[in-house]
């Protein structure tokens, strides 16, 4: 029997269990639906697809795989998963919620920024550092030590365009993936958390989450946590002129797949709307960590 | 495109060489801003390109699993390379994956320019960079074999297998790749000949006048001045200088007798290997 879950502004309709996601009632119709089902998936060898090391992209169907772990076929309707039985269910779920879901959303003309984000008043404040550079920790910090922040995203921030192309940021809804050092820093021992896979001490921590889409206010960017501690680095040139557009384009999750899917025009308009309507600025240590924990 | 690894143990002149190369390739921009080098800064262990090309959060994998995917990624990066030369920084030792494949490629697609620095001086510089005592740094440089406890955290780079200092050097010298060895000390005291040797190995066509100009534009005192004025993005932490002193021989005055001896043993292993291989 299928269940429905919320993820990135979509309703997932699936027989798989996703304990990291919030249940939705099956008759909730405000969200577009992506089905996730299990089945045999064969990776195509045809050169009709635009291919990468572990993906093959076409305008109507795409494939993403990780050898020995998971193969998936993605269309507008949904995702078919062919996972190895030797792999932990937590890892399979975590992988489904990344590339296959990004592709499925792109078929719906829905694009995600690869950022962590929190609510700040009635808008969304996002953080983009290098992968592994501490943006999840920065989001967690605001929630733990700031006033009335809630979690919006850990890795994928789906942004839709509202009236006058106002960017609206949708909660990801899957908690925050954190390593022991960050959990200790953020004093999260008492929060509910899920193991991702037994081989790693990485945990998905379920922090208070936003429950609706809000305007994307600003994106703070830095190379990495330790670099923004350096008061000497005042790289104001980073974000002048056309750079906000470039920022949105380059930080789009799965950006390599957009052209071969035939979604370039929609993506161009999306980047333009973000560049015009959201602030992108250099993160500063004082703004990020003003409340010492 | 041919990939050249610019390989070294950390704090052995890798960044300095890349600044030289940027000044050589782009003389109109000399002296280049170390924070905005016109050549790629892409270290082999960076997570960013991995996640962008493979399409998922790399911290979901163990370090061994992600290492197994890196050779595929490196081939793709070389195939798509747009710059004048595909020279990539690497601090990993030349090691092999569980399936027997090398982490860092085979000839003819890969060659390596290896920068060797006196381990006594490396210890002083690395201690500053890593925020460790010299004693702990020397212990780390002498610790043999792979670090097996790497999946406790994720940073902007994949865990690197440095091995001990001597194992690091030997891993590259004994690798199947064509390796050109240059010494950090020679980059100081015999600069033109040393950089000329490297430039020739990289199949670049530049005369001595161009090489000398690039050397002058990359002088250590200039880099220190630029770092003092505008900071440096690779500085390890607040207040710590990346371009600290760069003077050969500092380790001799700062290491204890015990520390000197430990690293002297490492140095002997390397010197014997260099003599027997005849690469120097």
C-alpha cells in the first residue's frame, strides 16, 4: 500500500517508507506528485542520451546510478528504483532524495539551489559554502542559537516563481545531515535523529522545520567556514554586476542535466528571477555566528 | 588532455610553484593575485567537482567508496579541461585502491612533477599550518601506513592519504608515472635551472627571460606582502600566515634533537631511494 510524503514542495507517492519525511494525506492536492516505485532498471547504451559517469539524460527519461548500490529511471511521472539488497535502506533513501529527485523535479520545471537555508522572519536566508564547508552547520547554528529560526533546507532548496517572478523557497523537509563534530557544537544530542548508514557516524537530525513556502530573501556565500573568520578577506568584487545570475546558474543542483532535458529556457528565467529579486552577499562571521553557543 | 599532477607533501612549495606558473603563463597579469590565480586551483581531493559531476552528496559514501570513484572523475576533468595545461595540485600519496587500480592514474594520461622539501623545514611549516606542535607534526610525518580512521567528519576535501613523509615521496618515485623531481631548496638557490627543468617537463615553450620574469614576480617577499595586504584564501586559520618564511634551514634551529633524528631517518630512506633510482 502506498503512502504519501512531503519533499521539496512535491508529494511523493510510494510504497517505500521514508521515515525522514513528513506524511501527507493522499487527498492533499496542493502539491504536484512524483511517484517512486521499485522495478528493474537497465541502463541504456544508446547514444540518444547525454551521458556522464553515472547518468544518462534525455528530454523524456533519464537514468542515474551508483554501481553496486542503485539504478534509477526518471521520467515526468516519477522514479523507478532498482536497489541492491546488500545496501542499507537508509543509504538508498538518501540517494533517492538527491539526484533522482532533482531530475524528477527538473522534468516538472522545478529547480533547486544547492544550499542550506533557514527561515528569517517572513523570508528565507540561505547559505552556500563549498561542499563540506559548513553550510549545514551554519543553518543549524541559526536554529539553535538564533531567535525563531526554523529549518528550510539542508542540501536542496526548491525555488518556484510566484507573482511577478518572486522566488519562493520550499522547505526540503528531510532534516539536517550532520557529523558528530557539528552535532556536538550545536548541542543536538537530545534531538531526534536517524542513522543514514551503519558505516558512518553521519546522522539526519530532525530540527524544527518550516511548513510553507516563503520568499527567498538572501543567499550568503563563502568559500568555507574557516575562511570567513578572516577579517582581511573583503572580496566585494565577488557579487557585482552579472554575478548573481551566474551564482544562481552555477549553484543549481544538477545543472549539467538541464540542457539535455530541454529545460534551458525555464532555467534561464528562473536564474534571472533569483538574480533580480534575492540578495546574494558575502557571508560574514559576525552575521553568522553573532550568538556564541 | 595530459594531466600533470603537481605532487608534494603539504607545505613543500606546491602553491608557490603554481603562482610561478601563473606568472609564466600570464605575464600580462604579473604579479598575479594569489587569491585569484588565472590557472586552476583544483586540488585532486576536492569534493566540489565530485558532487557536481556525480550528482550527489559525497558525504553519504565512506572515504574508500569515494576514492574508488575519483579516477573516473579525474579522467572526465582531463577530457573537459579548457586551460592551457592540465596541472592539478595533489597532496595524496600515490596509492592503490582495493581493486588494484591506482587512485591517481596510469601513464600515458598522467605524469607527475614532484616537489621535495627538506623534512625538517616541512615540519616547522606544517606545524604552523595544521595548528599542531612541532612534536605532534613530526610524529604525524613519521606515522607509517594509511590512516584508517577517516570517516568521522567531512570537510571540503576528501580524506587524503599522506602516509609517512618518506612513504609519500617513495610512493611517487616508485609509481608507474613519469616523474620529474625538483627540490624546494633548489627553487630558492638555483631558481632558473630548477624552474627551467620543470617548465621543460611540462612541455611548455618559454625562454630563460620569461622564466626569470616569472620567478621575480613570484618572489616569496612579494607573496608575503600580498598576503599581509589582502589575506590569502588558503591560510589555515585566523592570524596564521600561509607564506610564513620559506627559508631553507629553519627546521635545524627549531626542532629538538629527537625530532631531528626521527626525520633524519625518514630523509635517509628517501635519499637512498633517489640514489638507487637515479631520478635526481
